[in-house]
């Protein structure tokens, strides 16, 4: 898996999100950082 992040694409995506979308994304990121594995995250998004 490629962990490189294209910063310009990330910033472009973030600029299109509204406040509630950003907050939801940050909450998900916090869950991952608190111990969920990336696989758990990706499997959850596939459902």
C-alpha cells in the first residue's frame, strides 16, 4: 500500500468539504490514531 500523500490533492479535497464533513473526517482520523488498524478503517468504509 502506498502511504505517500499528495498534499495538493489533499488540500483540494479539504477545500471542497463543509464544516460537518471536516469534523466527521477528523473524528474518523482520531479513531484510527487511537488504535484502530487501517484495515478496520477500510473494511468499515466498504460496507
